[in-house]
C-alpha cells in the first residue's frame, strides 16, 4: 500500500486565503465603481466626438506644407459620415492618426461622465481590480504549487481560473488603452459571482488528481476551455448591454425619459453606442469560436487516449457540441444572412446559455465521464 | 441599375455588382419558378441549399442532441445497464421512448435525417461556391465603379502629377501590399483577402472529412474486452477475448494478432482529506509481442491516458480490482481447487463480489459426486464489525483485506454445456451448507482457513492478486477525422480573421489642368480597418502624387460635400446617366454633381 504523493497544506491554505482576499478587494473595487457611476450622473454628459471634431480641424490646420496628409471619408450605417485623417511628416516617417465621428452614433463618455470625483473613484476601482487580480493570480499559482500540477483539476479550481481569465482580459484591454472602463463594474460583478459560487458551493480541498486527469492535455484542453469561458462571458455582457442600450435608444426616440426596466437614463447615456456593443460582442465571439473548436478537438484527442474513442456523446461532449452549433448559428446569421442587432443578440444569448448549462448544469445534474473529484 | 440598360459601353462591373459580389452569400429565391414537378424539385433544392434552411437545420441539430445528454444511451459506457435501470424506474414512458429511439439518439432515424440533410444542404451550397470562387480567381478584380466618391470609404485630392503616372504608381503600391491589382481604362482595380473564401470553403469541406472519418470508424472498427489477473496472458483471438463487438469490415477473423501478459498492477489512492479513497495512480506492467514471433517479447506499461499500441490495435486500461487466491480441499484433504478468482468492484472503495466454482470436487461426504460453490465479498479494507453496514470496504487500498464466503453444495450446472456467467452462481440446484443451524458463512483474514461443516473439507484464503481489465480497440479513420478537425480550425481562422476587400484608384486629368486622384475601398462593414488601409495607401501614393497647394481647401470642402451627396441621393439609383454615354473615363469627374462643382468654384 503506497501513499499518494503529498499535498503541501501551507501552500493550499495560503491559496485559499489569497482567493478570499482577492474577493474582498474585488468587492471594494465594485463599490468604487458604484461610486463612479453614482457621482458620474451629476456631471453634465459631454459629447466626446463634438470636441474631437474641433481638434480634428486644428490638426489639419497645423500640418506643415511638407506633410503628406490624407482624409478618408467613411459613410456610416445611419447616413452620417466619419472621417479619418492621417498625416505623415516627410522625412520623419511618423504618422499621426486622428479619427472623428460625424453625426452617426456616439459613444457615451464613460461611467464617470465629466465629474472629477467620479473619475477618481473609477481610477481607484481599476487599481483595486489590478490588486485583486494579482491576489487572485497568486491564489491560483499557490493552489497549483501546493500539489505540483496545473491548477484546474476540479470545478472549484476551474471556476477560479475562469474568473481570473475574465478579469485579466478586461485589464489587458485597459492596458492597451482601449476605452473599456465601463466594463469594470459588470466584469467585477461577474468575477465575484463566479468566485462566490466557487468558494461556497464547489469548494474542494487541494488534492492530487484521479489518473484520468494525468495528461498533458489537462494543460491544453482545460486552459483553452477556461479562456473561452471568460471570453464568452465578456461577449455575453456586451450583448446584454447592447440590448439595454438599444431599448434605451428606442425609448428615447419614443420620447420616454428612463431606460429599460426603470433604470436611470444617465447610466445609458454614459455608455458606448449600441453599435459599439454589438460589434464588440460579435468580435469577441468570432475571435473565440476557432479556439472553442480547438478546445473540443483537443478534448476529442484526449478522449481517444483516455477512453479509446474520440467521441462518445458523453453529456459534456454533447453540450460542447450544442454550444458550438449555437455559436455557429450566431456567426452564420451574422456573417451571411445579415442578421444584425436584436435577433443576432438573442442567438448569442441562447448560445451563452448553452455554455453555462454545459459548465454548471452538466457538471452538477448530469453524470458522465467528465465527473471528477466530487464536482 | 435597371434604368441604365440602354448603355452599351458600361464598365463590366458597375458599383452595385462590385458591392454584391464581395459578399459570397447565396442568392435566395422566393418561390417556385417554372412549371410542374421539375420546377418544384428545383425550388425545393434551392430551399434546401439556402442559408435560411441550413440555419434551421443547424438549430434543429443542436436541439436534437439535447435528449441524448439527459436520457441514458445504449452506446455510452455501461449504457446497457444504465438504460435497463432507467427503464425499470420509468415503466410507463419507457416503451414510448424506445419507439422514439430516445435511448439511441445519435444513431436514430431522426437525428441521422437532420445531419444528412444538413450535409446535403452544405454540399449543395459549397460545391457551386467553390466553382464560383475558381471563376473569381481566374478573372481580374472587378473594374472600378464610375463614381468612387460614392463608395462607403473614399479619399480624394488633387495633384500636379501626370494621371497615368499616378495610376501606375497606385498599381505598383497595391501590388506591393499584396493586392491582386489590375490597371486598365485609366483606373486600378485591386482585391485582397481571397484566403477568407479559401478558409470558408476549407472549413466546410473539412466537415465532410470529419463525417467521413466518423463513418469509416463506425464501419470498420471493433472493440474487445479482456480481464487478466496478475501473471496471466492471452492471445488476441476471438476465443480468448471475454467479449468482442465487431463491425462490417472488422469481424472475428480480422483481429490483430498479438500476445499480451499482465505482469503486475500498481494502484495508489488518496489516504486523507475530503477526497479520501480517490484513485491517484493505476499502472499495468505488461509484456507483449505482435504477430506470432515470441522472440520479440517487449515490456511496457499501460495507464489511463496512456494506451499501448500493438499492431493496428490500442489496448486501454479500463478497470481493476482484486482477485483473492483461494484453495479448497475435499474431505480427504486433497486440494481440489486452487486459483485467483477475480471479484468485481461494487463501489468506490472496491467492496467486491465474486464466486468460486469447484466443479471437480469429486465425491462428497455422502459418497455421491457433488460440486461446491462459494459466493462472497472481498473487502480490501474491512471494518472491525459488519454491524449495521454489512460487508462494506472502507477504503480501496488493501489495508486490511478480508474475505467473506457463503458455501453451497450440489450441481453448479457447469456440466450442462450451456455457457455460464463466471461471476454468478446458479443456485437453482445448489443448497447452502448449514453450520450450527445457521447458513454456513465465514469471515477470513489473510492466510486463514475455514473448515466446512458436514465434512466437506476446508477453504483457505491464501492471498490475493490484482486484476486489470483492458479494452482492445481497433479504430481506423482517426487520422481522417483529426485532419478534418485541424483543417476546420485553419479554415475558421481564415474565414473569420481575414478580410476580403477591394480598393480602386483612379487618377483623371482635369480639363482645367492638374489631376484628380480618387481612392475608394469596399469591405464588409464589421471592421473599420479598410479606412486605415486606404489612408496608408493614400499617404504612400502621395510620394508620387503630392497634393496641390490649394488641396487643403478642396479636401475641406469635399468633407462638407460628401455627406450631402450621399444623403441627397441615398438610394442606389443613378440619375446622371445621360452624361455618361460618351467616353467612359474622362467626363467622370465632371459628371459628379458634388465634388467638381466645389472645385470649380475654388478655381
């Protein structure tokens, strides 16, 4: 009788503490974001692109005669136009790009509006989110180190990694100077929700894995699944916000002064344009779809090695397939049949519902070959 | 464009055509055209191959896959048992479900119908599109539309450079940027991103490869099962396998010839924490040789996730358990049975059940020929007491192994010639031995013996070995399916991340001297990149066509004018037909109501 290889209890304990600390910090970040949204409503909602239109003219005027300058006109869907001006100074090779929006659809100024206090709260929230993400990453790494394996062997670990992937994706977007701070509150909320479920319902002690999981495919198949989950979640948030903003626009057109479900109009006005949300959700889904395909194929290869058959219609396989088909439907509808807007958004929501069921539903309610280590 | 049909010198691809052909969506028809059965058949074929019906079929496919994940399926692991158990619990609906093939969803008529229709639809869509795409590759990019400033993305400026030189420079620059460019009629037409359509076609074609791999596997694969106790070996033939499921092209006589022996088995389990008893390691140490050549004997290990490949078969480790070594002596003290008997695990802690059949017992105490049978439990870690729980193991590892046996005598039925389950005792002609007025029963620790009542002799629990069960699987078509999968991903990447776009450049000598340079781009609206690309190209082009001094004003006024033009004439209908009937190139600029008017006023 041999003992299984050991678990480092100190590291495992540290991991738990780090995850809890991350949750506390995320909660603080959530409050900061709420303050940002609250204070932001007091400032006047400025329309960013109007200012930009002014600065655009200045750029044009200050350009040297030697400079090469091009203005490209882009017709918008709503009949308005956007211009993109590119200036290259001769001999230096540097190019300056300025883009201005016409009277088409305008992105809101963000959660803080023009209020300085709100902006400060937003910055604090982002800093807290970064701190939370660092603690979170520490929790995941120590969990893995405590058992010397990849830290996604059961549903608790998977959920932690998945919440981290989502937060990290948001922070990377922020770091690349994309205008996504409005995503902060929903991302932190979704992260907290996932971690909350993980620590309360799904928790299991840090242990070694059953032999079925002793495979390099654990690192490949499961990590891509985590990434896909995080990205699908983000696209889901964008889709929901698109639906909200779209109804808000419709309500505004109809002369109503509040957002859908009695929400404040000022919140919706500060968010990006509906078409921005729509494009964002499409881009994320289109980006992730090949990776999701890869995840399924990697899973099939692993299944071939572990069970002798690469596809057995195990419930998890089946629901991955259903999710894949649902997202394929969405992409086809978007790309070929030209469905945009609400109809496509409902398809995207249905596809994400399939993904959610595949994760929580299949793991908890259906027994199949993907049942490992309790849950 | 219907009102321009009188034109004879119209460019080959007017702007509407240019825009439409960038999208590769199939054209949809509304109703049957033509008469009779043929018209209807053609209409139905068009419907089937339309994107809308394909989408509906795709949606149906995902819906149809759902029941199979919620109802036990015959084809899943231990499917037969699970289906039977489910049927017993739902006696009323079970026959209906059986009729609807709900226990066999993925090979049911209706599921097959959906995916076959889907693949027919796919073929009907992909094959014409492939030919169409070949046609596109063999022809030049569509010629520039008449009015470039009406394209969704455009740029305009004036230069003193010669028009032909500007066009030639644009042609060169576009080629350098990897466009397929074509210079004719005083304009450059260029297109890039053909890999998008290549990827799209590749993805859909590779789905057929996947389907082919699936089909080949289901026609030419076979799986056998074999359970071996440590020290046992077998030759891979139909007589020595425990069970075998063949298919049309891989039957009993096609089995890959090899010999396999289980030398030893290692198992490790979690010993503490809330996952106590969870398996941590299973390793089967084996030796084998392929074909009939015993001299090529090789040693290897088989683990979960690490099957052993012998010839065209793979051997998977799928189960393990304990086999107590039991010896039986008759009343005279002769050993009538000795062997390791595999007991089958009943729970996660390997509480195992099994039977011992002593068919060569010989003469019983009463002088008649008789046989002995034992049924019982093997507990790798037995509790101190069975009270309240019965014989249940506490842990899957062998910390305190015990054997619990009931003894029977009589006729085992093994001489009847009928095949028997080796794990079950047919007690129809057996009577349980009685000891002190109770059914004879013993709880044996390792090495202990049990003297049977009524002079039947004794039983000894001599030791135990482990056994492992293997799945011997021959599955061709994996490589095809894998290739299909990899190509599908490559195709997806191409079709989702590459943009197909067109750029046109036209430099026209103005009547009042100087040259007007017009650039336009066309792409799918999901991305704003085309504007960036056009701007980069324009900046590069200004090396050869520097903007005139007064260009600032012209550009500024153009900016104001363009929206007005596109709003005023929003629709695609052209009203400026008459001006155009003459020479197709030169009057272009002056035919535009917006731009030249402004420029004239500046001059």
